[in-house]
């Protein structure tokens, strides 16, 4: 179970680092695009936000899979040293019966709200550059 916990911790840590880099790159590109009135740079910043959102979603998807594996291991439903989380994605609780997908994770509050605000800020900046 310690191995599974360490995987969950690494995924959570990678997700936090991804959020930090996304904000840093978005602020840098949006700031440059705003001062130089550069449409391509603002589009680059928006694209970077989308790439980081997809990467963060992947980390969150894997973290959720390993959380389910952990629950299954705690219920003694996993062979010793089995680290394949895909086989346990539909076990235990009623809400977990549905297979996890990338789309479910991308629309979760932790991805949608965080990256959505940064994405909308980029669209507002792009609109401001185009029309003013």
C-alpha cells in the first residue's frame, strides 16, 4: 500500500507543479501580448493553457485510478504487489462503477475552474488586442 500511496503523492505533486507552470507561462505570454499588442503571442498563451490543462487532467486521471486501486487493496481485493490500476477502475463504490475517462477529469472542478479562468482571461486579452 505504501507503493500505491507514493504513486498518488507523485501524481498530486505533478498536478500542483503543472498548475504553477501554467499560471507562470500564461501570465508571461499574456503580459507580453498585452504590451506589444501581439495576436500570435496571445494565441500561443491560450494554446499553452490548453496543453497544461490536458497534462494536468492526465495526472488527475492517473491519481484517481490509483486511489481506486488503493481502496481495493485496503479491501483485500488486490494481489500483493499488483500496481495495475486499470483493472480496478470500476470497483467498490456505486459512483466508481463508471470507467474513468479523460473527459470526466477535464470537466472536474479542479481542472475546469482553474484553467477555465486562465483561458477566459486569454480570450478577453485576445479580444481586447483585436478590437482596440
